[in-house]
C-alpha cells in the first residue's frame, strides 16, 4: 500500500490542478519555509552580530540545545542529515554546493597521495568529471572515464576492472541522472572493498538518491557521501551536504577561515580544524539558506523514509504500466528494486513534449532531447499519474506536441 500524499505540508503552484513531477530538479516549498525566513530576519534584527553565537533554536525548539549561526552547518548535519543517511552525529555537515565539496576534496593532498587515477563513469553528472579535469593540471591526478553499457548504465565489470594500485579515488552516482537507475548495494560494497584494498577513496554522489529512500552510508562502504537538499528534500539552493567517514583524515587546501582551528586568534599560519568535516567550510557561511534547509527533510523523516520509498514505488509502478500500455520505451529500469524515484521515457523530440505538457500545467523535464523525466513524489497521487499519461497519450497520438516551441521555456529544465 502506498503512503498518502502530504498536500498540507507543502505550498503548491498557483495553477489549479497543476501536477508537479520535477522533484529531481527542485522540490515544492514546505509550508514552514516562510515562517523560518521570518525567524531569520527577526534574529538578524534582534541579535545582530551576536546571532553568530546564539539564536533561538527554531529547528529543534523542544530540545533545549543552544545553537548559533556559527554552529548551524554541523548542528543541522547532526540533527537532520545524519538520520537521512542512517549514520551517527559528528559525520555530516551542510555545504553550499556539491561542486564546492568535490573541489575541496580534490584539493586535499591525501587524495593524490593515494594514487594518480580518479575513476568516473561516463554516466556520472559532468560536474565531478569537470572538477577532476581542472585539478589534473595542478595535481598528479588523472581522470579516467569508464564507458557505459548499451542501455546507458554504468559498466560495472569495466569499472571494477579499472580499480588498481594507482586508483586514488572512485566517484560514482548512486542514481544515474539520465537513467534513474540506482546502483545496487552489493555492487557498491564490492567497489568499496576493491578500492580500499588499494588504499583509494570511494566517493558516492547521492543527489538523486538521498531523501527518496532509506540510506545507510556505513552499509554502502563509501568514505564520503555528498548530496543536496534542493530536490526531493525541498531545501532550495545553497544547501548540500557531506558525510565523512569517521577517522578519515583530509586537509583540503581550499578550506577557509571557517574551517580553521582558531579563526578568531587571527594567526598568520592556518591550522586545520580538529573536526574534519569543518575543514570543508570556506569563507563566511551564508546563513539565510540554512534557515529553510531542513524543513523538507523534517517532513520526510516524520513520514518515515520507508513510507517515502513505498509511495514513490507505487507511483513509478503506475507510470511504468502506463508507458507499457502506450508502448513508450523506458530509459529507466523497469524492476522496482533497480529504480529510483525517477521514470524516464524515450520520446522523439522530448523537449517539445515537455513544453506541451507544461502548457497544460503538467511539469516534467527532458534531457538531451532524448528522454522525458518525471519523479512522482510524496505530494503526488496515483490519479495525477493517470492524468499525466492521458495528456501524453493525447500528445503522441495526435502529434500536436511536435509543433510546440521550446524557445520560451528558459534554460533551466
């Protein structure tokens, strides 16, 4: 049985009967966000500089725990991100972006000291590969792309074979952003065992996995797990996160004064903070995004990540059944155990179909004009999936979508 949608917990688009299926791009706004932003402006007005030391605990008001702007990245990491990843407090921290986190990681001399090769599948989000390419000119790090299979998946055998004595880092996407395919835990564990046997590091990008299902980072065996709250977690931009395996020593050279051991002593030489995760902080942290960062996570944790996964599975099962009825090929996995919260339809002129649906307040997106992506989430119902595919059937049977302009859609999809 699927979990019920939570319409009271989110603020919906203004269009009547709009169907929002872009949880993988930007989640709906949780209804508590405006209140939290009012708390930010009031704390700023009331406390000024002293807000860095202490503000009312709007995130866990019942806890009695003190919190200030200075400690928010680690406090929210302990209270909300650690439960999201099934791990213990002291291992997670909020970050401004995954790109920043990867850049910080690659700036750590401990990475290059482990080897020269950084393995990245062709299917991974390009930002990681771009970062490695840029750092390869500054450090003895060489990006090694691992090819994909005929059905656009990670070539697991090729990746495992590529891990060797020169492997410094393996960077994988937990869920493929152009396939919706989730890498199985057994495979990730095998990657971890093999890379650790060669003293390499294992980085897992969970941007399309975390917040959509239960995660256990220790079970996965990764050294670092990154992701963001922008999508299913509905935390908007400026809120990503990092998990660092307990005991892992890293000293990023891109660290800023917020990551220094004694920032207010203003010493001429930097000293790494004793808490490794704080070393991934840069200059003065942006505070405002952290006020609304975890309201979506709060909803999902209260509902239970098992229920979130089950609801998502019921909706994506319905979408797959509709696609089969309409004889639309799937880019995403058909088997529920391999599927993420995304369903990808292989459709000619996918951008035009996406634009056609958008005109009818059915919000999906496309990638490379090859696939239409949708991610039914906790705010969606089975009836909305039916209505979506009714619109798709009309579009494809009449061919009317092929004449829709995509010029006015804007660059973000």
